[in-house]
């Protein structure tokens, strides 16, 4: 009896698949409509219809995409199952009971196919609102886009990356709405027209001045400035928080893993196996040299009368005590080196996990750094480039790389291989210098030619 009952339940579940899929798609569409009504005054979920920061818009767009994906999957399931199973019987009627009003109830009789058609129509209406490109923000952004068309696109991009506004009225931080307008206005897959194709009857400086005056007289200018400031502040806060996460999380992971996860395991294992005191010959040589210095210093202080005369047996006892202290110190150092290897691996894993799960934070941080770098003056850009190039690939940089590699080897408990260090210094700074020069030639020369000219003059 159990198998036929199970078969009937499976048959019932299969025949209700179209209705179940449509109901789930309908509920997802209702959730999208609820977000539109509550946060965007009934408008589509877009940046132009809500005064929210980038983090809030990222959340809303994530919710929108989640529900749209659910609708798409359920509608595919609905179409596939409705091609096999009959959706509903035209004779089936549904009775709806309205809310209680003045101790009376009203009954509405609706045929089932009509309910299906209404749900389908509502789902299609919600999906159609997001098949088109994202609606343009009103008023001020349209004016920015109109003013942006008076300049060649290459000039607009260079000015935006160099920290200027689109209409050329002022220099400084990039207006996010202006940058978005220019990027949205430029057609994808098409090359920008030549300068002769965009020649104007009047000088462009006059047109830029007119555009600036028109923006100053715009009644919505103050609201737009406040909106831009809030958006910029939200992006800056998000970028700084993400940068702190990239620094703090790996450090905390390394310390916590070393002291509470890896540390006890390494200590227990080394005690059980009676591990060697020294991990490599270099550590043993350092310990012997330290003990030898102690004995020589003790004998020298006795000879010059700084310390009262000591018998040879007492000197030997002090040397043995010092040797025991050195042995314990190097045993702990060896254990710390082993702990550092595993703790650093976990810290690197935490760093990579942050980068993988916080792609939006990476984009925000990249935009924040670009805005800072490209917003600097030409002399400041040239100064920073010279500082970094001389520090990492300059004439004195090999000494810094040598100290860095030796410190890293000591931190991980490896012997400092001089041949490997010299090979690294002979190759890596050269590769880094090539990358710097390629970046200057490929990107900076196109974005800010004046910075490249200043850099060459300062470097000479």
C-alpha cells in the first residue's frame, strides 16, 4: 500500500508543477514590486530614481538580480511543464473571500484560467521593465551628457581620468554622475570620431562657459551637488573599510592561527618527536658565534679587572648556563619559524578569500585609488613615480631587496641562500622596472601627457 500512495503523491506533485512554478515566479515579481514601491516610489530599481549610496544600490541590485533569476528559472520550468501537463481545467472556479468589513463578508468567484493569465501578465510586466537599458537619471545628468558631446570622446576620457569635470569648468575630483554619463553615452563597439567630425562653429571654451552658467542657474544644482557628495562619501567610506579589512583580517588570522591553532599542534609534535634545536646550519652557526662571544667577553672583563677574578671552573659553569639559555632560545625560534609557515599560509588564504568574495569592494577600492592618483597635480604624479621607481628599481634598491629577502628567510626558518637572493635581485627589479615603463607609456602617456613630460624633466 505504501508504494501506490507514494506513486499518487509523486503524480500529484508532477501535475501541479506548472501552477507551483508560476506561483513562485509571481511571488518573486511581487517582491520586486515591493522594493520599487517602498524605496523607489514605484519606479524601476535604478540609481536615477533613488538617493542612495553605492553600497545601498549594490544591495538593491543584488536583490533585483536574485529575484529576476528566480523568475527566469521558474518561467522556464513553467513553460516546459505546461507543454506536457494541462495547466488548469476551464471549469474549475476559485472562491475568494474578501477582508472582513462591518461584520460582513463578500465572495468573489474567479475562474482559474483568468488567475493564471493575470499572474502571467504581471510577471511579464515586471520582467519587461528590466529588459531595457537602465533608465537615465533626470535633469542634471542629461545636461552633463549634452555638454560632454561638445568635446571629442578621447578628450573627455583624458579629462575625466585627469581629475577634471566634463565641461572643463573646474579641476579636481571626478563627478561620478558625469563619468557615468560619458561612459553610458559612448556607444559600445564603435570607435570615437575624429576631431574634424566634431568641429564646432564656436570655440569650445565658449560652449563650456555657457554650459557652466546653465548648470549654475539650474534650480536642482544644489540637490545634485549634495547627492554627489553623499555618493562620494559613501564610496570613500566603503573603500577605506575594505582597505582596512585587507590589512587587519590577514594579520589577525596569522596571529590567531599561530597562537591558538597551529602553535599548540607544533609544540606538541616537537615535544613528542624530540625535534632538533636548529632548523638549518645557519642558525647553529649563529648560536655558536653568540656563545663564543659571551665566553670571550667574560674572559676579557676578568683580564681588565672589570670583574673580580673567577676560577676556570666557574667560567665553565657560566658558559654552560649560557649555552642552555641559547639552546632554549633557538629551540623556541625554530618552533616559531615552523608556526610562521602554516600561519602565513592561513593568512594568505584569508586574504585570497576576501578578494574572491568582495569583488564589489575591489572595484570600489580601485575607483577610490584611481580618483586619488589621477586627481593629483602633474608634479605630484611625477614625484610619486620617481619615489617608487627609485625605491624599488633604483640604484640603491638591491640593498633593500637583500635585507627583505634575508628577513623573509629568517621569518620562515630557511637558510638565506645568497645565490638565490642575488638571482632574485638581478631579475625581479628589472621586470618591475619594465612594468613601470610600460604603464607610463601605455596608460599615463595617454591619460595625462603633461605628467609624463614633468616626470621626464624631473628625472633628467
